[in-house]
C-alpha cells in the first residue's frame, strides 16, 4: 500500500466525526433578549457590548431570511437552537494549558492540532475554539514581544476595548443581512488579531474551530486589524462530529488593512458534509468581508471548501484605499449531496485599485455547485482593473455546475475581464495518464490537482499539503 | 394606475367584439398584472434596469385604451428602399396591412387566432399585460418546404392619432418542416414616449430556419419591450440579430428552447447608445436535448449618460450531453458617465459539454488610437474607425448578405 492509498484508507470516512464526551454549560434554548443577556453576562462583558448585541437583535426582528440562493434548505427553527454551549471546565478560564481539561487537550491532539507549545506546529500560533468558547491560544509570549495581540474575542473585549469598539462592526455593520446580524446579536467567541504598525508577523496565526455539542449553532466572530505597513497571514480550519441533524454555523469575519498593510486569509473548510445520502452536515453560512482602508493595502482570500452540507459564503473585499488590491482564490468541491453557493464580491471605490478572482469548482455525485460573484467598479475608481476566471469541472450527469457573475462597470478608465469555462475531464487526458501507468483514480487525482494548482499555490506550505490530500479524498469514489 | 387599467379595459370590452370566453381569459391576465404591477429591481431579471421606475419617470399618466375600429393612414415614406419585401404594418398597435405580394399565396396562411385562446404563460407581468390588452393575434404559417422569396418587414410605427401611451402587439409564427423565413422588425416612431410591448411566439419545426433582425436605429423617446419565444425542433436554426440604438429604453428578451436534436440558436446584438439611453438584452437558451448548439455575441458602445445591460443565461439539462454553448459580451465605455452591466450565467447539469462565456469592458485602447494617428488620421477619425471595426465584427455574423448590406448602409458602415 503506498502512502496515498494509506491516506485514503485512513480518511475514507470522515475521520473528524468523533464526539468528545464533556460536560457543557448551555444557555437556555431559543433566541430572545434574555439569552443574549445570558451570553453577555457569562462572558462578563461591559455594558457597551451588551448594547451592541441588543441593537443587533432589535434590527434582526425586522429582517427576513434571504432566499435567493441556489441551494434551498428546510426552514431553520431559530427558537430550537442553543446559542451558547461551553465545556464546564471553561467557566473560569484556566490560566495555562496545565489547568486545561485533559479531555479538551485530547480532542485537539486527535484532530492533529497539538496545543502544547513543545509539540509546536512548525511555528504556527493557534487559537482553538471549541463550540462557543476559545479554549487556548498558543505562542502568546513570542507574539507579545512584537506587540502583536492574538487572543480570543472575549479576552479582547475585556483587555482592548478601545480597539474592539473602534473596529467591531465597521466592516460588517449590525444593519447587514440576516445571518450577519444574527451573529452580531449572539456571537460567542472567536479570534482577535492586531498587528501594530510596521510589524511583519513572524509566524502564521491560526484558528481551529470545532463544533462538538449537538443542537447548537456556532456563531464566532473574528476581527483582524493590520495597522500601517504590517503583514499577517492567518489560517482557519474547521471540523465537526458526524450527526444526523443539520447544524448552523454563521460566523462573521472582518478584516481591516490600513495604509500599506497586507492580510492573507486562508481557509480550509472541512465541516462534516453529511453522509452519502445527504443526511446531516453543517450549514456553513458565513459572512467574510475585508476592507482595504488605507492606500496600497492588500487583502487576499484563499479558500478550500470541501466540507459542509451547504456552503453559502462570499468572502469580499471593499477596495477603498487608492492603489489597494483584492484577491480571491477558491477551490470548492462538492460530492454526494453537498451544495455550495460561493464566490466573492470586489467593490472598487478607490483609484487604481486592482482585483483578481480565480475560482475552481468541482462537482461530483448528486451535488450542486454555484459560483456567484460581483465585480463593481464605482465611477470614482479611476484606472481600476479586474480579472476573473472561473472554471468548473463536472463528474457525471447527476451533478450541476453554475456560474453567475455580476459585472458592473461605471468607469470608462477601468477594465473588467471575465472568463468562465465548464467541462469534464477529457478522455484524452485520462488516456494519456493511464498509458503512462497510472490507474484511473490516480489519473483523475493528478488532473484535478493540476486543475486546482493556481489556487493551491496560494496556500501556506503546511496547508497546501493537507489541502492537496483533501482534494483527492473528497472526490473518492466519484470516478469510474 | 390600477383604476386607469380597469377603466380602459372596460372601454375595450365595450368597443370590440370578443367572445365571453376570451373576456374571462383576459380578465384573468389583467388581474394577474394588477397584482404584480410592472417588474422592478427586486426581481432578479430586472435588477439592472428597473422598468417600473423608468415608466414612472417618463410617462406620468399611463393609459391603455386604443380605438382599434378606425383605420390609420399609412405613411409610405417610412418604407425601406432598395429591398423588395413583404409587409406587415402596425400603426398604434393596429394591423393596417398584411402584404405577401411576392410570395406564393398557397404556401402562406394567415389566420386570426384571437378567438382560440392562444395564451402564453410566463412569470413575467409584462406578458400578462400583453395578453390582457392585445387587440388581435394573428398567426403566420409558412408551409412545408417553402422558403419566402423576399424578407418580411414588420413596421412598428405610431402616429399622432394615438390615444393611449401603451401599445401591446402580439404575433405568432409557425414554420413547418424545411421552411425558411427572414423577418425584419423595423421601428419608426414619430410620437413621444409610448410604452410598446411586443410579444412574438415562434414555432420552428424540423429543418426550418428563422432569421429575425430587430432594427431600432432612429433616435426616439419611446420605451420598448420585446419578448421572443422560440421553440425549436430537430435540426432547426434560429438567428436573432438586435440593433439597439434608437429608443430611450429598450429591453429585448429572447427565450429559446432547443427541444430537438442538432438544433442551434444564434443571438447577436449591438448596442450603440448616447444621451440617457438605457438598453438591455436578456437571453435564455435552454439546451434540453443532446447535440444542440448556441452562440451569442453582444457588443456595446456607450456614450455619455448611457447604460447597457446584458443578461445571458445558458441552461443545460442533464440529458443535453454534447452541448456547445458560447457567450461573449464586450463593451467600450466612451465617457465617464457611461455604464455597462453584465450577468453572463451558466447553469449546467450535464458533464460532457463545452460551455464558456467571456465578458470584457473598458475604454478605447490609447495605443491603437496612437497608431492610427501616427498614420495621418485625426483623433475623431481614429476613434470612429476603431468603433466601426469593433461593431463590424457582430454585423459580419449576419448570414444573409442582402440584409447585412442593408444594415451596414443603415448604420453607415460601408464595405
């Protein structure tokens, strides 16, 4: 058995599908003002934070759930969900890893994310979020030396209220769409990153999200601020246990890049996709938006979406500063009964702004995959340009691949180019590979990896290897 | 507006002789239209140009009643010279003349289908409006193995006798096996700000060919909406060319169902817009069976304060293997105030297909202008040469050389 086969053997079933048996504290079921007060109270939040949540909740009452998306889903009963669930041992946050519940440590070890620094993951600092709370953040000492703040959102609200107050909700306001507003009202935890002026973050920062408890929704909130001239690369990974129910994950991620700053945000999303009959799985309805606030700033999104029953998200860039750059690289793979409606929005407001979109969609089995994107060049965005390429690959005639780009050009100095293709793996390519001794499965793996190469290249080393394997595994059994 | 609708509808019932059955049918459509009103930007298909706003802005008091009992005088000066042709003339929405003098009368049949409930269902309130208010529905039938010797030109005109500012027109065409029809829609309006709503229904049988050229060239203040529904059987070909340059607002919709194997659809369009014009083309091509083909090419040249939109959709059914679908839209923006919107959409459920689309927009290439100027042309001339070349690309796609030359002459592009 060669190593690839071994990987496949070990991963054929969703290997992150286990549950950790741990005692939880939960908020009462349902969504109302008391629950929001309960969340705010248990996190010992200041008054302004509670007001922020209540304002969002008030706004939420007037909003309707959007329904223009391609993948339809049964109505979610928002009153039948737990909005807060945390391991009991986290009630008083342990001061260091030695005090952390060994069961939690074990969980993360199983997921391949060791939290002990001695077992360091090639210099990646990790913030681990378990259901509604952040359980641990590694490498704090090293980061503090550079003045970098990397901690859980709850901690940031306590310790850096001035930054949180200033930036929270500045990119995704509480008046945004339904899921974003829901998140603003009930968000529980997440990561907070602040990179001070002129600092190049010495290591990759990473958050690992894990949903464990049943009947809960996960609503985390991430806020990354890159001050003038700084650089940060941030990774995000996610898994959840196998369950028959559908669980909701509605996160908000806000990125802010000031003058000359650069943020690189990579996601490898591997939430539980449901079984092969489409039962269970996560609804991944996430709002991610970056604001290139300063001149020459740059935000780059890279995503590998292989999990979730339904993925519905559009990581976007608002290019406000002159000369700012927005990039979006995406691979979305759907198999069995998975559905995805994903893409990006590039909103050009400043002069000389540039954006690039590379999207690769692969659908197999009974799945449905939609690229939906918006490129909007404002009348003031002189001399801007956009390039979009979206390619789809279909495997079998039970699946669907769709492309829905919206292009708005209001500026005669600017150029927009868009191209899209849809095809299948050609017989010639397969024949060529098989002639040289690969079996059909290997040949498909090779061709698919080539198809995705432009995006995989954008990922940091450690993630790229993982992602490459994931691409192969997600398509297991879809050929021949 | 709703009061006016009901009032005018009653007037129509009084003045025209229609059967009770039809009255009920029309009432149903009116009710549907009143419920939904004019389409607005909240509807996905009307996102870019909101017709309810545009009508509100341009036409303050919309009225719907036209007296179809009195004939209008035909103004012969509008006829196209230099091309022998058959004619259907609409004046203020009333058919004044149907003339197939060049053809074998036995091979063409024109029947009044108003009585037979020919209704056309679609989730589009403008079609409901059309169904409720059209005067007569004629069907033109081209018989088996017959190709029309001369093209048919349909003149859409209005004169100052017009009573309302909404005109609804409907024609049905059936092309029997191995027949061929060349059809030109020619728009010439001398009155101000009317809302013209046209619905065509084409049924293409095996091996038949339809060529439809919509020529809206002369500047006017009308608001036009046209919907073509084309059903295609085995081996049939439809070619639609749209020259969109005259009216204040023009939305052309083409819905093409490729129901038969080896059928193909071609849509080519040119927008040439200036001051405050807002035009749109929306096409839907449904590839429903194997081995079908579609090709679309849309080009825009946008002057001051003008706006064009292109929404193209290619749908491929899971049965429709070996589909070939292509879509390209390009735009040149000449002024800071011009705007181009596009939504080229692919919806694909079969794997052995070749589908692609492209869209590009920007200003004229300064390098090309420099090149031409260095060869002695002035700035205006170089600009014009580049624009002509850009548009000629689409004109050259026209397969009928006689009509191609007519169109070239009309827009001043010579050989």
